[in-house]
C-alpha cells in the first residue's frame, strides 16, 4: 500500500527529529486521529523502527522510552496469542528459564499462562482469591508451587521457572525473585517439539487476566539474574545475532509494548524477526506504573580496585571543543588515585587518597580541590571546559573550583576509562559537547540522558547509565566492555548498594511546571542527628487546587527520616515518617508525592523510587484553597545517630500548570504571540497571546540549549485573548525562549532573565 504525501512528509520529518520522543508521539497521534490510514500503521511504524535501528539505533534502547509506555496483554478467556513454530523454540531442550509478570483474573479452572508441549506454565485455582503454579514438561505435571506462596488474583507478581540440566537436574519456581519450591529430577527436561507456543490459549485452559514481559531463555539463569530481571522490566531482542544476558541467549521476548503507545490497542512483540499471531482480539491495556512501581530498575557500575569499564575511541568521546563530563560516585574507601573518568590527556576526573578531587583538560595541568568526598554516600561530580580552557568543577550542583587550562588539545587515541582503581559504585556517566551552566548541571543530576528537541543543538554525545544498555548519539552500544571485577549491580542485588539518586528511569514522566531547588544540603546539617531545612519562594497567588511535592534525598536508611512541608502560613504536614512501614535497609527517596498516586509508600526500598507515591498525609487535604504565595519550607529530620545523607533537590508543582487569564472574550481575527513584558525581567514576566480558533494550546519556556524549563499552558482553550505569567525565581540569569503552539499556529520569541 502506498503512502500518501502527508505520510511521506512525516517520514522525512522523522529523520530530521530523530532525537526527540515527543515528535514521535506526535506522529503516532496523527495516525490515531486519521483512522482512515489505520491499515498503514503497522507498515509505516515498521519502517520507522527499521530506520531508527539503522540511522540512530537509539529509541528503543533508551530506557525512559521503554519504561514510559508500560502496557500489558489483556486476556478474556477466549482470546490468545500464537507463536508459530520456529527453529529456536522447536529445539528447546535441556536447561531453560521462563518468566513473566502475572495478574490473574477470574480463574475457575486450570489455565495456561504460556507454553507448548515441551513446557507449560499452568494456573490452578486455590480458594476464591488465589491460584497456585503448575509446571509441566513434555505434557506431564512436574512441580507445583506452594500454597503459602500462592498468587493472589488481580495483583501483579513476578513468576520465574528455571530448569538446570546439570547432573541431577533441578526445576525451580520463583515468586518475586524468591525461591518457592524445587525438585531434583534429571529426566524432566523439555524435549524438542514442533508445535506452536501459545499465550493465554484456551486449548490447555482458558486464562483470564493480564500478562506482561514474557521472556524465554535458552539456558538456566541463576537466582541473582532472576532478581535482576524482577527489577528490570523489559528486554528487547532486535538483533539477528541474538541478545545475550550474561552467557545465556534470550529466545523470545514479549513486552506487549506497541510503538503507537496509548494510541492503539495493538501489541508489539519480538522473537528476533518472528511474528506473533493475535487470535480473538487480545488488547493492550495501560497498566500505569504496575508492575514497575515494584522495580527500582536503578542499576549502577560496581567494582573493586582492579575493575573498570573501557570504551574504545569513537567520535562521541573525542571532543576537543567545549565539553562537560559528569558522573555519580559512591566510594567505599580511598585507595590511591582513582580514575573516575579519564581519556588520556583529553579530560580527567580523579579521586585522591585523601578524598579530594582533581581534574584536568590537557596541557599537563591538574587542579585539585580541598572539598572531601563522603564515603558510603552518593555524590555528583561534574567538570566543564570551554574551547579556551576555562573550566569549572561542581560537587552536588555546587561550584567548588575554577581553573583556566589554556586551549583545548586535539583529542588523542586513548580509550575512555571509567572507574579505574576506584573502590565503590558509579552511575550516570555523561559526556556532552557543550559547557553546562550550573543550573544545567543541577538538572542533569536527576536525569540520565538529557535529550534536546533539535539535532543541531548541543547535546549529550555519550551516556553510560549501566541499565544493561548504553546510549550514544551515533551508536546503540558504543564499544563498551568490563575489565577485572567491574560489573552491573542493583539496589536489589546481594551487595545491597544504594541506588543512585537519579530520576532517569522515569525522566520522561517527570512533569513540567515545577518550581525546583537544588540545595545540596547535608541531612542532618550538623552532627549525626537533627534536621535540615530549605525554603522555596512561590510568587503565584492563585488558590491551590492541586499540590505535588518532588523530593530527591540520598540517605542510607529512610526509616530514620521524617519529612515535613511547611506552608507560608506556618502550618505543616508530615508527608513521610520513619514509621511508614519502611524496612531498615531502605535507602534514598527520589519520587513525587502525589495524592492521586495509586499506592502509598510501603515496605521495601524499591518502591521509594516509583515516580509517584501517596504521601503519608494528604497534601490537598491540608493545603487546598490556600494562597500559595510566600516561602514554603521543607524540613528533613534524621531521628537516629548513626549516619547522614544529602538533600539534593526538591520542588513544588501547584495546580499542574501556570494559571492563564482570559483578558478579552472578543474573538481575535488572527493568532498572535506578543513580546513578554517586562523584558528583561526579574523574577516574573507576563506573556500575552491570542487565539482565533478554539483548540489545544501549549505555551512552553526553553533555555538557550533547547531544554524545556516550564510548561505554562497545555489545555483546550476557546478563541480569545489570554495572559500567562512566567516566574523565573529558581532559574539562573540568561536568555530563554517561549513557544506558543496550536493546531494551526507556532511562534517563538526570546526573553532575558536578569538577576
């Protein structure tokens, strides 16, 4: 089927705007709104995916893009998915691993989750609210899950089945990465079979409920790998050569994530290039943040003194002009000079024996600071250097050193080394081809990869987030290898490390229109017990209808903390308390407290990283209807004496967007965006605009690098003239741009903030 002119235009635009997810979302939405082209969606999106893999090979490897969609397959008892026979699945024999996320519905009789003759996972009813697990191989039941660990109906849980064919043979069932039952039998391994694999098939028992993230591995995964999978939602297998997890190849990955996201009920699968068949209209349902809210997915680089990561030379790391180099580090001890990030003489950040930092940008000059890095605590380090050699060093977003190294040298041939002679953990290593301002460094602290809307703008050229994947501007996985004992570790691993205070897993979900602060204050501020507070000035006076609180705290034990929010009127609300069912080893709070969140903060350290959590007490119940103008205060109290932490950032979002005033009901003759006034301004300014037609309108503010800093308007407005107010109290001085967009009009103007 031929593409029409509009589709061709979108395809051309796609190549131009490759680095921006929002443009892809716009494309998907266009297809949805123009339903007459629905037959072309799969063809066209397939071309896009193929082009994406060849041209940028970025999108599906970007963790935020994958995890943002979070959909699942919904089965009604009569529909199912069939996977036609394939050489890979037909020859499954010996050791294997099968896993999925499971949310059973009304199961009244035996129901097959997925499988074939060689192996099947079957649910058996247990009482009115639970089901147990039956594992079958070669048509016969082999192992039953325990009743004490039965799966509750209408609740998400992770299921994994492993068979180790080594002498003695062991078949195991895991629930939420914890071993439930096992049996030793060398003769129960699956035999080759040429039948189809069915998901939710009524032939072996009708399944009702939801299934997500099915994975079948051609080998036995050890318990640590199961634990990692429990906290790492998606695995794609796009390559004909196969995706490797450790030494075990994945044979099938069914993520149920359609490229058209929420705009379609279709399903997307990958078994290399193998097609799945949807029978009876299996639909994709949006499951919000379940089961992801059970998963931290926040891995880091772990290693000891003789471990490191090596990146072979490539254009993304060879920068002789402006550069910004940054990372999160959590040192366990100081053992000589550690090379945090080093590339010959091009650029270096080192951690010294006394805990101080040193850095260099060529010409044999090294600058050393007096600031001491804290052991067993995450700290963010960033170094910038312009084309003339003027350099800044930041610690947790605070400027701690400046130095002029002279002109930047021509890049050498040395590889990039991460974590050489460093004992501890690292995360979110980023290299950018421009000098980040202090405000940009602070924003970068809470996100993995800062993408920009236009390819020609300065951007992060390489990022190593250690989420089992690597992003660079031209490579899906820049030549990246572990040496020595360096490896991936997670907050759920036996090492029990603190996950880094990075919002990156959910950065696409982080809302706009927040007033943000980056205080980088110790918790407690003095001593080993006490409190820390920070203030945030709010200038808007519109009554509160909805209030959200964002908090980023690095701390070893959350159950020792109490967090209070004080209004300008002086009264307070406890949003988090040490007694909030927190286990003793829970660490770091990096979340948005939102009354509308699905679940409260519950036991377990991983939930604390969910993008939104219900506060202990209702924010709107306390503050709705108030005048928000004035100083708000956040107080973080450490109630124990054994350790300390850091308040990296926090912020408020009031009424979800900046209020817009209708200044004239007369219908304008044309669209118009006026120059802001006053201009220059400090700290607030007004922006007027006119709409000649009703429709969805957005008004956004961007910094000079093209990064969105505020969303003033995003709603359906009638034709009229309006006034919006922008407050830059928490922004640094400089040039900003504001853009008005509607269906028929787009215009951008410049404004200057002077403090």
